[in-house]
């Protein structure tokens, strides 16, 4: 089974390059952000990785632990829904 990485700040420079690196290492990458829209995906599109990621919206406070706990539980319940890359 592939390893899964959850990246906060996926739309920023560090998050985008980390996602690109992890995808080359065959990870499934989940990007967590408060707001998910096409305007923010420009860097991921430039790296041509925007279609290879799973996007998850978190609660308003990005540091709120329950947001991440929810995402992890959601993925653990349905591992078959993860993309086959």
C-alpha cells in the first residue's frame, strides 16, 4: 500500500514543492487548506501536479487538531477511494 502524506499550506511555495517531491516518491498527497479554489491552485498547475492531489477543506482555524483528525479518519474509513496513481 502506498504511503499517504497530509500537507498543510499546499498552495504555498514550500507545500507545492513538497507535494511535487512526494509524488515522485509515489506518495498519495492530500492538501489541506481553509479555502480551496482555482485561483490558489496556480502554483500546483505550473508544476503540473494539481490533478494528482486530493484536496480537503479544514475548519476555519487551520491549527485546530480536530480538522486533521477528521481528515485522517475519513481516509482511513475509505482507503479504496484514494486515487490509483
